[in-house]
């Protein structure tokens, strides 16, 4: 695996908040999607260069998520994310949601992100330099996340 922080797995710790709990007494499924997005944004903000941050903003165009086990009140969550393959117009990103105390897999997701030109707020191509620095080959993308 690369030693470049843009392609390393990135982890963020998230406490389960009271507002995350639904009427069934566990974390609502929509909260997992928020965690997936929050982890991706935190990774981009932590590893992107100032030029990358200034030239691109990202939006999700597709979420695929598999729910395995429920997160409960009092849990602390590890959202672990990493980038996958990129095309001229999009990036795949993988995320695993784990319970911190035992690292049990609670959910896994694949998302497709599209860059926007921040001034025009319209989709744009993934710049070659961003693709070269952030993307990993399809066969090395961590398909174990699926």
C-alpha cells in the first residue's frame, strides 16, 4: 500500500449520540450514511493539498450500504474509509463502520463521488493529478469491503 496519506485507510472515532437512536432503540440507518459521508469529508480535508481543497468539492451520486449489526446507545464507532478506483468523472470510496470496543463490523459501504468546480457548482473531470495521487487500481482497491 502507498505511504501517501491520500491512499491510506483513514479512521475517525464517532460517539453514538442520543439523536442517532431511533424508535427501535438502535442507531437509525440514515445515521450510518451520515457517518460514511463525514468520514470521507474528514479524509479529504486531512490529506488533500491546499490546491486540491481550493479546486474541488465533492458530492455523492451513489451509496451502496450493507447493514450487518446494530450500533447501540453508548457505543463508540470507528468509521474507516479509503479511496478506490477513479474514472475521468468519478471516484469510488469504501467505508467500514466498526464498533470501537471489539472492532465488530456494523456496516460497509461503497460510495461514488463526483467532483464539482467550486465556482460553477457543476460537475467537472477529476484532474489527472488528483487521480494519480488519490486513486488506486481496481484490483488493489480493497474490494474486501464488499
